[in-house]
C-alpha cells in the first residue's frame, strides 16, 4: 500500500461516503488508506467502518478566521498517522472520476520525479495564490518531502494584522524594527507580508481605481491553509510540481475580434506583473476546454462548480460551496452526475 488519502470532515459524512465509493469503483486494483479527521465530532459511527477516523481537537485559534486554522490543525495532526510513501490531501467535495487514477498518477509522480501534484486554486479566485496545488487536492511524495517539513498552518492572522498597520510601521518592519506584539513571528514572514501590503497600498489599489476591471487591489495574496508549504517548496527546483488544469477562459490568451483588444492583451501581458494581474500569466496553466465538449455533464455551466483536466482529458470536479451546495443538489443527483462523468451506469452502493 503506497497511498494514504487524508480528509478533514465537517458535516461531510455523505460526501465522503460518495467519494469513497467512487474511488473504489474506479480503482479496483489499487489499495489505499483513507484517514478522516472528524473536526466536529459527529462522523456517524456506522459510516466510519471504511475509514480510519481520528477525532479532531478543539481549534486553538479562536479568531474570525478560525475555520482555516482548524482545518490546518487537523491536517497537521493527521500527518502523524501517515506511514505510506504518498499522501493525498483531499477535500470531501473534490471528486476524481478517471479510471485507475491512483495507479496512473502515482506512476506519473515517480517517472517525472514530482514532489507535489494536484489542483491549484481556481483562477477566478483572484486573491488566492497560483501555481501550486491547493489543499483541496494535494498529492505529496513523502520520500522527497519529509513529513517534518510540512506545516499546513496558514498565515491569515499575520496578514490581516499587518494590513491594518500604518505605512510608517510597515517600513519600520522592513528596516528591522518589529512591533512588540508580533515579536513571536519570524522577521522573514513579517517582511514578506509588509512588502505585499505596501505593494497593494501604493500600487495595486491606485491602479485598480484607474482600471477597475483589469487590476484588483488584492490579487495573488492569500496565505490560506497550505501557504507555508507552497512558500517552502513552490520555487525549489529539487521538488518537481505539476498541476491539473482548471477549465478557465484566460482573457490574456484568447483571440479577440478587435485588433485593439488583441494589442491590449499583449500589452497587459508584457507590462503587468504577476502579482497585479487578475489573469494567470502562464499560458498552459489553464485550459479553455469544458466537460461538455466531451459530451459530459456541464457541472461548471449548471452549478458553477470547478472542472479540472489532466493530460487534456476531464479528470476531476470540485463542488464550489462545499456541503451547502451539495445539499442544494442532493445526494441522488450528485451520485448520478459523478457516475455519468466516470462513464458508468451502475447504481452507487449496489
């Protein structure tokens, strides 16, 4: 057994039951463990028979963003229970529907010397970081990346705290004058955040008023769950990284009917840096393809859910809105959609 799938549950038992059934149906020759950290202590005991359930601890962080910290805390706890080479961190509402994907992806990871593989944040979430797998679907080779080097804790509190600081205080941080109440935070972290806040304050915010549809004041800034892992390994060439492609029409690389708009797109690509661009500047980061192009259910068009491709084929979907959206659609409808995507007519649970 080479793979452990790790999920944090918060009122997610039905989604997990569906996800496990689909995964087993599609991967009959692959064995895996599925760890569930139960963060609200109500995972039904009768549904726990196929999972290894770990009781989540009360959230240490009680701030307004404690949900992200509680999620990260659960993932950090789960690391102690992982003994396989590969770890897949997976949201309950992230569904992979390709045949034999476990064997194919693990073989691909090894043959391409990848440390990380998975799905990035969707590009329409412009404040989220780019070019690295998000914790909704992040596969890690623990022979290349030691568990002790992984920390899912976000840096949201630090960012929002410094966001409220005066420009003078932020400049002081860059010169080494750290305010007393943040002395417990690494200076490198404080300096990094200070640069981001000042850039947004001095450059992005004014430009967003001049070009309100082309530049936003808070682009590519999120320090959410898994941010530290991206910061540590995202630019380290010793750890190969590959991502699924979101279905997304990137306006920077879409041919327009107007010569002026084509020129504007080229100029934008040349002059606007990544941290100000509301569009990803890597051409192959996304694909304009849609599930419906392959005769599959149009989950993006019908529900606004996220569609992901791998090797130019439909591969996975992510429910935007999580448990609430799942309840709107219903178990039976979601089951039918997933098995249609997987090319199966069988009844789940039969």
